[in-house]
C-alpha cells in the first residue's frame, strides 16, 4: 500500500483579561475576545509530559503552534507546515515537503531543519515525549531544501495521522536550543495564528494575533482565555457577558441560554467518547463482575434524562466516525442477566460486590451526575460503588502509573479516528494510556501495530473490539455532543476534534 497525502485525505474525510467584566451589552463591539475554558493549561511544551496527551488542551496548543499536518473542522486532513508527504513503494522511507515563507513568532524563518529537529527530538526517548513509541519508528531524518526524508525502522501505518494529533507539533530548533526547556516554558513561540502575550498559571492566558500567520491573520487581534473549571461558573460567565464564548456547560443550561436574546449555541458530535476504564485489579479480575457492570447501565436513559438527548450511545471504543466502527458489536442493557452473572460469583443485592469508581466533576457536562446515575443503576443489581472525585490531571497521573481505581470515568479523544488511537492505546497493557493488562487482548493487538494490509488491519481491530465487548474489559458509554455557547456578535466554527479554536472565530 502506497500512502500519500492525497490518499490520507481521501480515507480520513469518511488582569487585563478581566477588563471585559461588566459588559453592558452582548452586542457591544468586541475589542478583546474572552473565552471561558473548562481546563487549566499546565505546560506550554505540547510535546512532552502528561499535558501533551491531554486532548482537552489541544486548542491552546493549536492557537500558538502548528501541527505538522492540520485537520479541518470536519476532521479531513489539510495542508499545513507539511504540504505533501508519503512513503516509498516498499514503505522503507518517508518523505515530506515543507511549506516555504513561514516565520516563527520571533521573526526567525521556519525551515525544514525545524521539522527534522522536531521529529528527532520526539523520537528520542530521553526527551519525555509520551508518543515516542510512534516517532521513534523512523531514523536518519534529513532535511535538504524544503524536503525532509527519513528511514523507517519499523512500519507504522498511522505515522502521518499522528502528525495531526497529540504531540504532532513543530517547535523552533534555533530558539529552543538558545533558551532551553525552562526558557521555552517562560516564553513559548510557534508559527501558529496567535502569540502568547501573558500567561498567569491557574488564571488565564492572553493571546495576540500573529499578523504574519501563513494561513491569514485571525479576526480577533486580542484573545483572553480564562481557566474556569467549574461548570456553573462558566454558565455565569456567558450569561453575565463577562465572557463571549464558553463550552461544556450542562445541557439544560445550554438549552436555556441559547434561547435568550444575544446568546447563541451550537452542539454537534465530536470525536470524544465517554467511557469507564476498568482496571484488572481486585474484583475486576472477575469477568462476571465486569459483564454485570456493563449490562446494568442503561445508556439511552442516561443520555435522555441527564444529557437532554445530547449524545450517541456506543458499545465499543469506536464512534460511528471512526475507521473501525462496527455496528454489529452490541452489549445492551439487561438487569436480569447482570444479576445472574453476579449470583454466579456469590453476589446479590443483599450481598453486593464493592469497589471504587473515580470521576471528574464538571470537566464534561454531567460527568459526575452520570457516574451517580450509573452507581444507582448498579445498586439495583448488586453492585455497590463508592465515588471518588478527582481533577483530570490526577487521572493522567494515576493512569500512567497503572494505579487507577477498579473503575474510572474518562473522556477519550481520538480526532484522527484510527482504532490504534482508541482501542489500541486504551487497551494495550504496555501503553502508558492503558490500565488493562490482559494477555489475550495484548496478543490480539500486537500484530496489528505494523500490519501493512489496511483492510486486514481494520478487520483485526474490529475483532479486538468484539473480544473486549464480550469480556467487558472497558465500558464505552457515549459519543459526546459538545455544547458551545457564544454571544451573537461572534461566529464560532465548531471543530469535530473538540478543540475550541479562536482563530476560527469571526465577528458576526
């Protein structure tokens, strides 16, 4: 199979910040766009550490840095710093054409050397790139003119897709080597549509438009993004006029506010899924407990009652948008079967199986409430779960150390829609993104990493998903619909990745 940019396109298409407080009118001329965001930004290096694999902060990174290969709002692949790319006929080499005429925020010219250096740095295990196991599959990376080439150590079918995904950012070789990691964190520069003007940790970031952006200067010259992790506070931000745009508010508040004069809303499915990690420890080593836990959840009811119908029930780690989605894999809701399974292991309503479930609260709409509802449904069949609330950063820490509770609610992002980046990393024990160590699943996944026959690869992942569903090794819940509220004076273009991108916003 010869993969080029064109074939990938074809397949993939399937506190000045608070100066605005007290705005007298939603229709007031907007000099500075203010966004109330649902997460903090822990770090400015988009290629190292836990932050680099947090899908919810990629909007920050994409505002300042450019991906090698960007995705359009519909998740089709576009042209970015890399304008063309591909494999040679026997997939032993890759090549990339690099865009000319781009400058870094400090005025330095962007070159193919930056691309080669960024790839070499990402491939070096010592740099701390959490996706090094992908980037490390090429070597002898060479820049000559506007062309970058590399030898393939191990074939990776998703290599170019990762250039549009987590850690797939180009950093400035000359500047980074001059200032070092600490200097870059203090004063990051990229080639993206915005430049960092001021950053107050745990408070806000102020961005200034890059007037020389190769993709065209953004409409809003100044943008302040407030870190507002509490959902009720984000509702207050938009209703009071203190912020012009917000996201991830409770759906009933979304419906209420979008009906008000001066406020509009958009809610579309995104590539994120809500799911429950099951850690194969303690009672979760019992397949009867896992299967019962999955069967006792009425996903449709939860979406209808808690999410006002905003959501798509799913039974695998693939949404209908993903390449390996198989609608024939179903789990269903069956309380009687759940009780039977628990009884086989000695559990009942009077003698329930007990474990802890972890969850965020307000990170996603009704995340905590969904877990509360699930715990209530479990109680009906003989499962007693204790809820522990944690911040999303804690989830990443515990997951990387394989110390999550027996059950942990999470939203999984996979904007490139490939099964390796959903089922693969979530369910492959050696992955830092997985807590499932089952040998049978591991052995099914192993040969798929380097499978060159694309049809065989996708069918293989469907078989893995079927095995996982039949053995309840994870509990997928729903594909998310992302609610975005904005004042009528702003046009917002939603991105199916879930990233909220200010450079796509314009004045109405």
